[in-house]
C-alpha cells in the first residue's frame, strides 16, 4: 500500500470524527439536551401541573448542585491519590477523609434545603408521595427501603 492510500484513509477518519463532533455540538444546541433539575425524579408521582410548578424551584438549585458535585469529585480524587501513594501518609488520609465528610455534609444540607423548598407548599398527600420517592430506592426487583431491616415505611411506595 502506498502513502497516498494512507493519506486518504487518515483524511476520511479525520473528516468522520469532525462530523461526529459537529453533530454532537449542533444536536445539543438545537435539541437542547438540558439535564433535568436535581431531585426531579422525586416529584414524578405528582400531577403534571404540580410538577411544572415545582420545576423552576428545582432548577433554581442546579448551579449549586453542580458546584457541590464537582467539589465532592475533587475530594474523592484527593482521597484516591492519598490511598494510592506509597507509603501512605496517615495524616493525609485523615485530612482527605475529613474534607470528604465536610463536603458530603454540605451536599446533604443543600439537598435537604431543596426538599424543604419542594414540599413546603404541598398538601399532606403530595408531601407523602414525594417523601415516599425520597425514602425508597428502585431496584431490579421493585421498590426497596434504603436501610436493610428498617420498619415498613409510613409512606406509600413510589408508583411503578
């Protein structure tokens, strides 16, 4: 095979990759692959009209959630670096775990604030539906309580 063949092949591969990247960029701009707001899954059992009213409340927290998640990833990366260092520094491990714990607490505090914003104005039945979604986890075999051995939930399980 000659060099002209390889040059043509490289050009076709490059053109293909560029078209794929351009399609992704254009598709995101036109199709709007907007991420759902945080905890949107928890309001799924509610009527469509109520969900539409709550989406702006959830969207208002998107930036903060992104920031918290990025910070948690950084703390996890730091922890992995410390654990993979030989010899491992016990003080660095303690500091990395503390930083991760603190960031996890900030994330959880933000999530709890979002839950408060969502359920504050809902009637009791709808609050129970949202809380039912938050307290249950969907698995391959249906809805399971988050804690093993927990008492049956006072809240209805989420719809299937």
